C-alpha cells in the first residue's frame, strides 16, 4: 500500500526534533514511504532544507506546519495552493509579532481568519469533552478540509483510545487520518531526543520525568508496519495519500518579484540605470571612457537588461549614495567588483579595465541566478543604513535573512553533559579541550583529564555530543543580508522580530534564499572601515589634512617598505601570522602584488600546491611555463599559476573553448565537488578541449588537477582586489600616522587579530607615547594630545578602555568638567552625579593618578566615604559642611601601596593592558635561571639552534588548510615570537596549548630568509608563575651575603634575624584568584 507520513518534525523544531530533513527523507526513500509532511512547530524555518532533500531523494514534500495555540490546542495545517500558503505565512508572522523572538502566540480565531485553502488536522489527546469541543470548532473552520490525527501513544488502553477518538471524529464529520508523530528517523536517535528535551526544559535526564517523550516509537516506519499497527483503520491510512493529493502546492511555485526601482521620473528601471551610469562616468573617467571600457559597459548593460536586473543595481546604488551623503565609509566587494557598471556607479573601487576582471563571474545568462553585491559599511554606523532601508522600502517589504546557529563541539558537550548530569568541573574540562567545531574527544583526551574512559555516562555524553554537533540551536540574524520584495514579504516567508530594536528577520537563511533564487542585498559591517573613518577624523582634527580612501597616495614607497618588513599589526587582511610570514618572501612593491598577497595565503592556493611554485618563480629560481601565447596572456600576471577563480575560468575559456557561462558553471561545480562530484562532468570537456587546442594530454591533466585541487577554496580576484585596497589604505595610515591609527584602532574594538594590549605595545615600539586613562583629560574615545610644538601627538586612552564603566556615566563626567577640571574625588562625585560604583571602576583603572595623584587604594578609600543617596537641599549643604569639619579633624590615613607587579595585574584586569613594565619583566630573573631566553633572542637566533623561550599567549591559530598545525604567538617584554606546534605535539599537550595564559616552549629555530619560527618540541604551562606577580616590584635587591657565610653555611645566621615587629594590617585581603594575571588569548580557525 502507499502511505505518506504527514506528521514529521525535523530538528528545525528547535530542541524537539532529533533528525535532519536529509536523514528523514533518505530514510523515507529506503522504507518506501511515498511522501513526508514536514510540520515543524510554529515555523517554516526548515522547509527549504526539506525541499532540497525532497529534490535529492524524489520523495514528495508536503509543506505544513504544527500550530500550538493558546489554550493547549494543536493543529497541523497544510496549504493546498499558493494563496493558502501565503495565508499560512501571514498567520505565522502575526503570531511571532505578538510573541517576540522565538515565540508564537496564536488563538483559534486567528486560524479561522486565515483558514481558507488550508487543510487542518487536529492533534487530540484523550476522547473527552475537550476533544469534542475542539472537533466541533475545526469542523466549523475547515469544513471538508478538517481531519483528526490517529496516533499511538503507547499507553494502557491505547486501542480503546483510538476507537473512541475515531467515533468522536465521525460524530462531528471530521475524518480520521493516521500519523506517527515522527521526531527522529531511526530508533537509535531516541537517546538524543531525550537529551534535547532536557536541554529545552533546562533539567537533567534524572529529573526530566514526563517532560520527555513517553515512548520510543517516534521514528519512521515502512507502510507495512503502519498497516500492522493500525489494522482497524485502513481508511485512515489511505487518507494520508488523499491529503497528499489535495495539497497541490509546492515551494517551487513561489514566484519572487523584486521591488520596482525607477528613480528617474518618467523612466523605467533600465533607463534609470543607464541614465545614472552615463551621469557618473565623468567622476571615474574625467577624460572620457576608454574605447575598451565603453565596450565593456555596453556589454554589461545589455546583459543586465536581458536578465532584468536593473532594479537590483538601482537599489544598491541608492543605498551607497545614501551612505556617502551621510559621510559613512563604504565599499563594494566580491564578484560585483568584476563589473564596470558597479565601478562607474561608485559601488566598487576596482577598475575592471585596469585589473582585467571577468563580468561573467558576476552575471551570466547560463547561470540564471540573481547577482550578489556585497557592500561593506563602517560597523559603527551600519545601523543608520539598515534603518534607512526599512524606512524606504517599508517594514512589510524588507527584512534581514536569518542565520542558523548550530551546535559546535564545545556547546554540544556543555549542553549534553549538563543534561546527563555530569559535574560542572568535568563538563568544563571536556569542553575547554575542544578546538574545532567538529572535533571528537578521544580516549587519550579523557585520560589526560584524569577521567575514567570506562564511565558509561561519560561515554554516552561524548557519543550524543557528536550526534548533536551541526544541529540547529536557534535562529539568529544575518550580518546584513536584506530580502526586499515588491509585494508583502510575509506572503513569501514568515517574519519575526529580532532581539535588536526595530529589526525584523525572515525565517530562512541565505542558503535557503539562494535555493529559491531570491535576490538579497548584503549590507555588511567592516570594522576596518570604522577604524579608517575615525583615523581620518583624527588626522583632520589634529593634523589639518583632509584624507579619505580616494585621496590616499597610491604606490607609496614607505608604505610598501613597511609592508615588506611585516610591520602590519592591526592592518587589514595582512596582519595574521600566516600573512606576516609570507610578506618578507612576497616582498610586495605594487598594488597587484598586494592583491596576490591577500589571495595567496588562503586554503585554495595552499590546497592546490600553488604557493611554492609562485614564490620560486617570483624569486627567479624557476621559470614560468606557457605552452601557448593564449595561456601566457591569461596567467602571465600570476607567473603561470592560476591563483584566482577568474584564472580558472579564463583558462577554461581560452584554452578549452568554454563560454563565459560554462566557465562559471565550472567554477561553481568545483566549489561543491567534494560534496556532489559535479566537476567530473566538466573534466572531459576541459581536458579534450585543451588537447584539441594543441596542449599535451599531460599538461591538460595537470592543469585540471590543479584547478580541481583549489576550486573549492579559490579566492576571487575581484574580492582580493577590493580587500587589497583597504589593506593598503590601513597600512598607509599606520605608516604615516601611527598615533591616529592606534587611537582609531582602539576606538573600533573589538576587531582584528590582536587585543588592545598588543596594539598599544606596537604603537609604543613605533615611538608614539601612550598616556593612561585620566578623569580630567580622557574622553570616551581615545584621543590625540600634542607633544611639544611639532606634529607629533601622544595617544590618550579613553574611558572606553575602563571595563564596566557605562557610556552614560562617562558622558556625565566629560560634561561636568567642561568648565573646570575636578580637584578631588568628592568634587568629581558632586559635580558629575555619577554613582560611586562608576568611580570605583575608574579608581581600579588608576584613572585618578595622572591628575589627582591618587594611587588606586587611596582613590578607593576616598570613594568609600561617599554616599549615593540623594539628600534634601539644605541637609546636603549641612552634611557637606559637617563632613569638611570632620575631614579636617580626621588624621591622615596612610595605606600600604600595591607592588608594581600588583599594579600590572590590576591594569590588565580593569583596562586589558598596562603602560607599566611587561608582566614577564618581573619574572625575568627566575626565567633566566631556568635558561629561558627572551623572545627577541629566540627570533634572532641562528637557524637550527635549540633553545627555550616563554611568553604570554596572545593568538592561537589553526587554519583548516594547515593539516592540523597550530600557530601560536607569544609575547614577552622584548616583543613577540612565532611558534609552530605539530599535530602530534598538539594532541599530546592539548591542555597546555588551549589552557595556558603563559607558556614555555622548548624547540628548534627554523629560519628561511626573514621568516623565523620556533618549531616546538615540548610545551610547558607557566601560568602558575603569574600568580607571584602581585608580590613583585620593579627592582629585585638580592640579599647581601656575610663574609663568613661559607664557613657557617647551613641554616640562616641568627645574627641576621631581626626582632619580630607587629606588621600593619592590610585592609585589602589577598585573593589568590583576583591577584593572578589572566590574559585571554584570541583563537582563530
């Protein structure tokens, strides 16, 4: 018999379903089930994934949703046509607008108003009066489209329950239909389903009780098994196929209409676009369009017209024009940088004629996919752009895409461990040893933690955590992918309010949107653009020079000299360990060198074994091979190595006769060949095409293998060029204005590879003075202060650096001192009106020292005497007078001041950096006694030397393309050192690598030109050494020995023992946890 399972819950019913749509549809195909009705709870978030699984398996998808209504009633609804689907999406949007993020509040009356064309299936519990009322209501609402689900609950008298429910439904004219209420695809998933129930209800498996599913029968079953389980209800079984036949709607029917954009009065979208293109030409080409560029522009406009994409280009143009009118820095990137039209309109900054880019990478007839233009904006001001889009297009026609937040290794272990009742310290130990999101915990890792690998609950935690990894946890919002429609957007997809004010998101993520060929506009945030904007403002204010991205001097020799020395900390894209290691070898001297530099340190060229051949050819150690002039024309700029996606496409077009569209399909198939094997269908065409054009079979096979090896990771040249522009601009500012660059970078945190402590250290190494936070001189942002009469400026740290200080309180302090600086703690408290708690935050950051001369403890002592309660006017005056008299009479209190080492700990705790001595300078004597050299000495050592060095762990990086190699950056008082940890050592010393704040490394120096690494052979956790910092001072005075010390030897000389004295009591009780320096490293995958 034919059977369809109409009540299937995927894992997009967050923390309810335990299987993916792919697993469910694959199992359905194996079992012979004809169709699946996916009914996630109050959501269509997983329906596009189900559509793709349906396409893959050829199993029919019935679109549906389970509505859990107020009052406890649940109904399965299935749209029978396109109009009914829109009513369903509007209904869900209504419920989500009431419920807020992740909630849906609906009543039966709401369902009644949207019921036309929907099939409704009641999900009953017991055949009682409540069920009778519900049946009567759905019969009234849905008429002949009303059904009732018959589902086994595996409870006593279950058959009697089904019998009574069937009779009750018949009495009200509602037809029963069999469902299995599926939560997972296979019986083995029952344990995971119980665990996600525990996570959802925030309880443990021991306490969950009846909150978990009461039976393990919620998996897919073949039609024969369903027939055996429901022998008396053959008609109800057959009705599953009846409902499938009635539900003629398919997601394939969804038609999407982009908003009409006709900005120029009296002209349509295409004419308006052409109008703006020719109007903007003089801005880019003051002397007129070169003939070649003119031909490119006309070709692009013809293709845009044929594909009807003009409204999309006008939308992006409008957004960019608005941003620039508000002084917001922005720049387009990605495949859009291949477009001459985008360049002329000011959307991108890469001249396609100069850089010889490829428009088919962006738009092609064969691809029939919407174009994708990514525009980066200052991350501090992007919200202005987002709100302008909402206001311009309307909240009912614009919304952001969702992102699916999925379980990664650490989160999966934490949640599963908690659900299974593991102790918190065990969970923390397990999760802290994880690195990658899909990593497994081995027996060795368990034994390293002194845990019992035979413990059944521990083993079950690891097993279920592995199953949970990759499952959706909840929906978030996309960084900036907007979906815009001409009609109501909630006719297409349910919309819910985001947690951020005045934002709405659709339930589908960018992959879902692309699968349905819906155009989106990417309004993305880039921290470096914020940094550049703030740097330009500081330069304008303090140095009198009006700079922007377009006015930066191109090809500046000093800037490239700095880049070649890998002095790029804080810059864009070329600041990572891998990039810094490559720069002295690449030796960039021109902008195109920088484009290659951005692209070459990527998984693609590394996987395709292209980095070393390119470097050898660049250094003149190897000559490029060009069998034909045509290939030389394509690859000469990259010395015969296809580093970019566009290179692969051009090789296919020039050497194998591919059309532009076919070449783009080749690029896309290579991008997914690991998953679909789709590249094989192009291999014959590419290899045979090259052979037909005179290339040897060996060369053709080699070139295909090279393209295949990097295709899935290839970096677009247009993307690299866009990034290289910002990389150069940020390097130029760092080179010529290091003070402004440092202040702007600190004001733009968090961003980049490095923490504020390293940014400040680097700035000071460049000769810039950095001044501490001061209550009388610091603003919220870091600022510049003149030094002498010259152009040099010092960086004054802003109050934003003080952890825990509210922005509003900082604003009050700045306003209160506008006319007169504060002269005491009491004066500041009275005039600013900020609470004492904020003053304590400033005191702990040592902000009272620069202008009032109060050490931390003195300032805190003074603050503790203040009171925050408001007093009546005259009472306040009287108290102030009484306090003045009391203070005059009170003797001075002399507090024991902190050691210099303790001050460093407090600096790191409250500002994240210190302007005093580096923490390791206090430990240098001890380290030297253990023959641990400085980082500077290590990095200056000869090739092959064995040594040991130590430092604070700043950055851990384990790129996916590095075959398990871990790169670590450490730092001491002399500077940073670069460490390489091989996979075997990483596995052996995982706890040290991932858990150390301070680490010692014993290893061998590897020097290749100016690139130096320490190859680790052994690692040691020295974090405990940092706990002694609070007792250290700058100077260490060794005790002077007595002349007869050798003769006496042994124990201490009694003549040295002084008489015992009573030590003054320290009001600050030592806390070993607080007084230990904690430096949080930044981890990158």
